[in-house]
C-alpha cells in the first residue's frame, strides 16, 4: 500500500472516546501476551512508517497497534502461530470477525454501542489490521508466503467492495403497493399535488423566478399556510405559523413563507416545474406525478420527497454560522430515527444539559430550533415524534438517499453516533484522530471523486469526475473547461473558504496574476489534494467574470484504487453545457427557451447564433459521458 492510503488507519473511533481497540481490563491470554511482545518490537518502525508529520499521527499509530494486538492474539489462539508477521487469510478473517463482534457487545460507558457506533468500530478494526499488513508488506517484514499475502489482501478488497455504498441505515424491503399507499397519504405529497394543480398550465413569475405578490396567498394555501401578499408586513404573526381569523400575516415575498419556498425549490429540483423568464410551467413529464401509473407515481413521489428533505434540512444559509450545527443535529436525529434504535425525545431535549456552562443557553436554543424544524417535518408525515423520533419504514429509503453519505456527514461536521444527538461544541481533533467520516485525506497518488456543479443551473448541470490528488490546479482548470464545453476565452480563478477565502489563478512569468480582484496565488504551484484534503471539502471555480459561471467543486470520495483507465475520467453527469458568452445561467436558460419556442421573439436570432439546423432543438438535460471522456483524452 502506498503512503497516500495511510490516513485511513488513523481513524480511532468516535471523537472523545477510546478507540475500539483500547485494551480491555481483565485477564490476558498467553497468545495475546506473545502478540503484544512481538508487536512492541515492531512499534518504532511502524510509528515511523505511518507518521506523515500530521499532528497526532504518532498517537494514532499507537492506537492502531493496540487494536492489532487484540486481533493478533485471537489469531494466535486459534492457529497456535508463533509470529505476527504472516497470516493465513481465513483464520485472520475469523479473528477480525470475532474482534468486531466483541466491540459490538462492549459497553462504551453506561450504554452498549449503538448501530452507528458499531459500524464505526468495525471499520476501525478492519482498517487497523489492513494498515499493519500493508506495513509488513511495504517494509519487507512479511514472513508469510506470497499466496497468503494475496489472500489476505483479497479479503480486505472484498470488505471494501461490500462497504461501498453501505451507510448507517438499512432500508427495509416493503412492497411497491404498500409504499405507494404511504406516500399517497403523506400531507407533503397532498400539498405538493395541490400546488402543482394550482400552477396548472403556468403562472406568472418575477424576473427572479418568484411568485408575484397577488399569487402568494393562493400558493401558500395549497401548502397549508395562511398569509396574504402585500407591501407591508403585519406584526401580529409570523409567516408559516397558524394565524387567527382576524390576524393574517402579510408577506412581501414567497420566500418569507418557508414551507412554500422549500416546496417550490423541491418541485424545481425534482423537475416537476420549470422556471422560464416570465412564468413557471410544469415539466413535460410532470403528469407522471399526478396521473401516472403506480410505478411512475411512486418514483416521482420518492424523488420529490428526497428533494424536499434536502431543501428543508440541508438547504441552509451557508453564511449563517448557527445554521450548520442545527442542520447537523437534524441530520443526526433523522439518521438515528431511521434505524432500529431510534433516539429518545427526552434524551435529545436534555442534550444541552451536557454542554459547558457558558454554552448551555446557546446549545438549548439550537436544540429547540432543530426540534422545531423536525416537528414541521412531522406535520408533513415525514417523521413521527412521541417518546422517540421515528421515520416511517416506507420513508427510510428517502432519508438514506439524502443523508446517509460520508460527504454529507463530513460537510456537517458529523462523526459521532447520531443517537447521541450531542450538540456540545468541541474543539476539533487533529486529523489523525478524527472519525472515519472525516479523516480520509488524499496524497499525491490518491484519486479524488469530485462532483462539479454549475451553480444556479436549472435543470442542474453537473459532472462527476475522477482526478489524481496530485493534479495541479492548472490541469483541473483544463479538465473543467473540457467537461463543460468552455473555450478558455476568459479569465478564471479557484477559491477556497468562501467569499473571503484565498484565490488561485494563473500567474505570468513576471509574477503578475491574471485573476479578478485581489492578488491570487499561483494555481500551478498547488494541487487538488492540497486544497481538497478530505471527503466533503469544497472550493469554487469561477470562469468568465462577466457571465460569472461559478462551479461548486465537492470531494465525494477518496479512492485508493480508481479502477484503472485514463485520469481524469468522467463517470457521470447531467445537463447540456451552456454556450460560451451566453450571459450566465439565467441568460442560458432564456436562450434554451427561445430556440425551442417558435413563438419566442428572439427565436430566430438565437438559433442563428447557436448555428442550429432546421428542426434541431437544444435538450437542456442532454449529456454524453463518452464524448466528455473523449475531450479529456485529447488533453491528458
């Protein structure tokens, strides 16, 4: 194993707790004693091999060895082996399995470890032993046969393949008929249906895509909220809350009605409605949601519900620092509520009691806000709240679809067991001591799976691409240009850390950078892996400071094995690449509408500009992954 993969071995269990490999109290077998003595002799070399200079790396190496000692002891008990530098595949697999089972039944304090913690512990056990075998192999200390080493590595590969896509949630197998019945009765689906029926063939919208004031009252009524649209705000009630007969709140925008705004965004994201320059209309295939067959309706209901959950929980304002922990708490509770061990309401409400004294009020407020938002989801049928928080079995798949991903959890700063519902602010641990969700960090030879989304594009335009961690930003720029059909006519820059974060751009031989605004660092001197060090890391690539094409880049996975083939390599995508100089996402949407609508006043002008042949249309959803890879192959 190359050094780029060593960070997986620094995962030491839930933050603030001892790793699952911590020595247990009680008697120690002779085999365990012998394993410990043999391991002690290897400790200096192992720590030096694993230590990459990151804070806490040496401590992580020692924790890893503690775990390996217990597994090696089990292995030696069952095989009467005399050394810890070579293993038979099957007995080693059994020893690892026994150790995983033991950690599941161990108490992590007063309570047994939960399902999510058990998964984390199992990952740690496997990774620790995998690390040690890699160490033996790379340093020439492996004493077994080449066939035994190949068998052991095949075992780890099999575990990794089975783990791909496995999250913390087990989705139950429920019949299509039962699932459709549950979805059909959801208040969420019924209100979305009412809103779609109200939109009908189309409704006028403003230049920003929002409903006009005179239509807000009717649209809000469709989703169960009583308000009126006006230029002055009533002070007697808040939008989105029940109003008395003589006190109806006045709102100045549909976005002041949170539920309406969330449902509107979910209808867009699930491609049930389409915003044009002056009106909103249903998508061509939106009828499937209203009148399709059983399978079609179920698919549409599932997609819309998942999009709504994403908007309601993860669609928070990134510039508001308190929103991320609130969304994190909501997410952790929802994940736990979808398991066989749902969280207690009483325990969640009491979480603030465990915060430091100076932070209790803040923690209590955040808990209250998160629970209030979950209660809003319960009103829509997405959750039940009694003594526990529970997700209805038919909806567990939606929760898993949206939240049960490493990059989602990493972006929210989650690595703890969501059953704990713990919002206690903590100081971030060194990367080497973080949980499996956040600790994976790429080196130059690792492969990153990136999702690159064109911000503001409707329908969404995105590409999924594999790139080497050591790729300089100059080459990532070239890859993005190819993936999105840009012609590199304009300036560009990369930026990390939000609006005020550092920027990276081309720098000429005389030291002058070609970026826009404040001086930028030389993009040729920094690699993708350096700026995107972990799953969930993000940065922005902006091209053409007139049209402002902003691309959100997110690390979805860090791969030890990219499966072979060219790099960079596109694996998926959606949405036709916009034309150069088409005026940004809004301008491009207007052009697509114009060229496909013979009645549009700019129909002929834009068709000529794009060079379209008679009868040729622009499909905004079209994307050809083979063509994208062909374009990449021409460059790399």
